[in-house]
C-alpha cells in the first residue's frame, strides 16, 4: 500500500493538494457496497494530511470564478442559513438527531449512555476502574432515569484538572456494534494532544468523500477544536487527518479537473 502524505498551510490548501494529486495518484476501484455501489471512484491507499494553520480564514475551498466550478460546500451548510434547518457545526457539537438518522457525530460526542459494566462499576464506586465525577448536568447528566456522558466536556475538564501530558483523551465516535449498520459512521475518532501550549487534533476517517465531505467535515471539526482550546485556555493548534479510504467519486472527477486546470 502506498501512503500518500500532504503538508498543507491551511484547510483549503489541503483540499486542493489532495484533489490535484488524486487525479494522478489515486487508484480506480469499483464500489462493491455502500454509497454509490456499482460505480467507480478514485481512492488513495492511505492518506495522511498535516495542516499547520487549520483555523486560517477562509476555511472552505476558495474556487476562482474563472474555473466555472461551484464551491463543493456552501457556507450556509456549515454555519447555518437559508435552506438549512441545522448547521453542520450543530451536527458535530450537539446531540440533536432528526427522525430517520441512525446517528449523528454530535450525539456520539455529547450524549453517550453509560451502560453495562461501566454503569455497574459506577454504581459500586469502584475507584480502581472508574474515574467517578459529580453528575453536574454538563459533563455528566441524567435524562429519563439514565446516565449520559458529554465526551467534549469530559476532555476539557480532564485537561483542566490533571494537566496537558495525557494520552487518554480521545473523542470516540465509533461503537463496535456499528458494524451492523448499512452506513456506519465515517468519522471514527478525534484524538487530542496539547503540546507547546496548543491543542492539536488527530482525526481518522474510515471512508471519506474528498470533494464535498472533507471540507465540510474539517470545518466543523476545526470549530470544535477552537471551542475546546478556548475552554481549556490554550491556543488553537495543528490538525493531522488520516484515512484508508479518501476518495473522489466519478461524478466529481470532471469538476476536479476543471478546478485543477487539467485536461478533460
């Protein structure tokens, strides 16, 4: 397998370099299952992107008018606006879930049910296994007689209480039972690290739509990082993103060639 690595200045730079390179270096595969089954897509074997200044504005791709290509992500889709009942930032950072949605990233991050052995250990005050904290209504809260955890606030609280050198603070999106879903979450985890006074994210996607998914996803995740950095009292840092399935669907290939000024 070929590991394709990009060093980028900001998020639009990451997107453009990845789109440009995948047209030459991506491998074409037929999709056997999942979104667009039966069609083909260009895909990296494994992708790693390092973004030095992910908070630089603009966060979304900047498309020159001469290209004649619409922006793959509307500003209002990420930040809210006409035609969108929920912003993508809300999808990432709040527990709201629409009817028919099997999950949202925000639900997985901010409304995690404490069940099974963990709940039993919690009820028994087993301090050798469980880091039991007060049910404060923000980090830990009860609803309908059940106990829930907000991972985002837990990570913030842990850094504030115990300091920066902590390798445990991973925001988990995936559950083992997700393998039962026809469309399991693409985002699996957001690892965190505070170094040199800056909060850095290490983000992993199992599968990732390069054209429209990557810029929208990373805009929302960057907003989350800025919120957490401010709450902890550190600077906003870098972002490392990884995927074993970053791809460009066939419908977007011509658009990508226009944007990159490559022969059609």
